[in-house]
């Protein structure tokens, strides 16, 4: 567990669910893989693999939109055979595909959360000299 300070960038982070508030303030605890020689009390730099972050962002934000657009177009195309108004069929198809996309995102997200490539990692130990008393 790594103690960090919450910043404004935390609100937009897709991995914020892996952070836990400490005492209700700005201090946070993040579960990070220790692939270095970091020990308790060390200052460390944590990070994510960029490719994993892009894949997760695509899955969370882009995939549902593509599914909804595809469902809307499919519904509109199938409206004559379903004997429905084109707009109604497009709306039904869009929301149906969005629901399916949501289920896929949930299932895939749960599976990806178990992989180490999607977890924060301690990249390196930062050795800052300790402040001298009276300085």
C-alpha cells in the first residue's frame, strides 16, 4: 500500500476505484505492485503501463458509444421487417446494444482487474535527503 495525496487529476482517473481514502481527507492509499526495493517509509514513484491505460479507456468510453451507434443503425435498417417506425427501432436497437456493451464492459473489467498489467506499480524509489532540524 502506498500513501498518496489526492489531486484534481484523481477525479478523471479510470483507476480511482483502486485508491482508498485515509481518514476522509486528501490522503489516499493505493495498492501498487512493488517491483523495486521499496521499503516502508520510502518515497516512491508509481505509474501505470500506458498501453493498458489506453485499452481500459477505450473499453470504458469508446466501446459503448460504438455499440450504441451500431445498434441504432441496425435498428433503423431492420425497422421495415420489424414493422416499426424507423426512429423507434433505432432507439430500441441503440439502447439494447448499449446495455449489452455495459455487461461486456463489466465482465471484461472484472477480468482485466486481476491482471498485473492493469495495476499500478512502484516504478522507482525516490531518495530525497531528509530535512535537517532547524533549517
